[in-house]
């Protein structure tokens, strides 16, 4: 955990900030300023820089962290009351952050699960904290902190533990979804797409990119129907439109019964959803399930057949929404994080460069083995066993300032970099 603190030396600053410090300090010499003034300027400069360096303030950090204020309490009779109160405050900070990400009814229903599997891991989610107040009160020690809770890691653990979260963050790797689920009413294919629209809404509500109907309007109904029973056809359609996940299926709604209530006829329909989801890169099945609607489970009656069928179709999707999203996202993520072999080609390098690059790659989280497969005329080929998502590997290599690598090509499991020359840096 990164604890709150202050910068106590220039060496603690990032290199570019330290260079700026020395530049301004050298404008004036100690002969030009008396000692008190010189020390004051040093202090003021470090204070300003320190405030920007310590406290998350930019847009990216605001996006990645939930900033919360929380209080903690411990009995003075404990061996270390301040430490215990701080631990209690951190737990409470995570609980507050959970409340932001989880719907109220879900929070109540899953309180014990969230407490046991999430809150007790608080240290792993709080990336930084700052003590605001602390004091003794009777037989207790009280503390108040401001904490920055990592949204992504918390969101991931909540979701993978079956908790229905408001949004799914970037930890899933930002896949694009194609959804092809036509309606069938009374054994005939309908021109409506109410089931598809409902499923699209489920994923959009979680912050997941879904290809729009406008993008898919040129797909023939015949191709959509064939895709349900033909894996190759489904995957080909997904690849054609740049989708990483394709969901195909059919929602079948059948007339159930007609009841007269108070002189008015009420029509009931019963629906069934058949759905399959594929990873388009390798045709892996992410989900294959049939969801059924029990008669009388929810009032989906209407005065006409058309309206009754629509209500039934919407109900079958909404009543199974949590499981639909969970199955697909969970299996997608687990497949993404299984260790895979990546080919990394780097041009414009020397032998010493490769050694440094290999040494750094070995330190990247989720990297297993690293093998040098070839080096010829300034071009190195390295094979990496990596358990994370591809974008994280790209970011780790491209954003390391010591390596000076520029991404020039990217395919699935294959990355091409060029080492920047002095002129390009």
C-alpha cells in the first residue's frame, strides 16, 4: 500500500521534475540570495511539486480511483489502537466504494459475501490514504482518512464473485460485441428484434461496446439464422465487422392462454431464449444456454397478442440479465488471462538492448517464461508466455521510458516494435 507522506529530498522526485528544480535553483546563486531566502525558495518549490506528485488529480486517476472519506475506531486497550483504527477506516473506505459500484438491493442480499471476500481484502484495493483527523475519545482511538480505492480491481472481484455491479470496467480488455438474436413468434420468424435490443441494452449499461444496428443492417436474415447452428458462420460474421465476441441465438415466444378478466380478454405468451456466444479469434464457446420462462412467474399479459408477445420477450431477457452478462464476461476474461504465447519482434536493436529488454519483460506481472528465438541484422524475435490481456503487455513495453520502444504493428498474439533512435526520442 502506498502511504501518505511528503517528499523529503530532491532524489525522491521524478527525473524530469528534479531537473526542473535544479534549473530554477541555478538561476540564483547563494551569493545573490541570503541563506534564509534561498532555503525558503527551495522549500516552496518542493512543497508545490510535492502536492501535485502525491495527490491523484488528473482525469485518468479520477477515472481509475474512487476517492472516499471514511472513519475508523479501535479500543485504546488494544496493543496498537492507531493501527487497528486505521485498518477499520480502510475497511470502511472499501465498503463505501462497494456501495458506489453495487445496486442497493444487491448490496443487502449479498452483504456477508461482500464482507468476507471483498472488505477483508481492503489493503489490496486502497492504493493510497491520507489521515485527516485522529484523536482519543474516552476508551477509543478515532481516526478519519481520505482513501483512493482502485475501481478496476474492486469491480473485477465483485463481478467474478457473482455480484451484479453497475458497470464493468476496462479489466475485461474492452471487447466489441456483435449481437444477432431475432424474435420468433408463434413459430414464425418475426421482423421485430426486441430480444436483441434488450440484450444490447444489458451490455451497454455495463459500459461494454456493442456494434449498433446501423452497422449490422446489411446482414441478411438468412445469414443470421444460419449463424445460430454454424459456428464458422457466426465467427466469420463477427470477424467481418470487427467484433471480438459474437452472440447468436433466437428468442421464441408462443401463445400460452387467454383469460377473461372483468369483461376484458387478457392474452399470455411464454418465451424461451436460446443463446450462444463465441470468441471470434479462435471460435471458443463462451456460453451456450437455454433460458425458459415459467407461466405465471411475472405478469406479462396484454389485451392483444402482439403486445403480450413483446412483454414476454422482454421479461425473459430482463429476468436472466445478470446471468447472461456474467457468463459471457466471466468466460471472456478467464480466456484472456490464461497464459498465451506472444511473438514480439523488435527492430533497430543491438545485442545489449535485447538483454535489457528481456530483463524488463521478466519483471512484468503475469509474465512466465521469456525466450529469445532469433536475432539477425538488428531484428530480435522474443517469445513471451503472458497471462494478461494483450493491451497490458503493449502498454508495459511501450510506456517504459528506458526501453524507448515504439509500437509499429499489432496482431493477435504478435507485436512489432521499433527501438527509437536518438533523433526520434
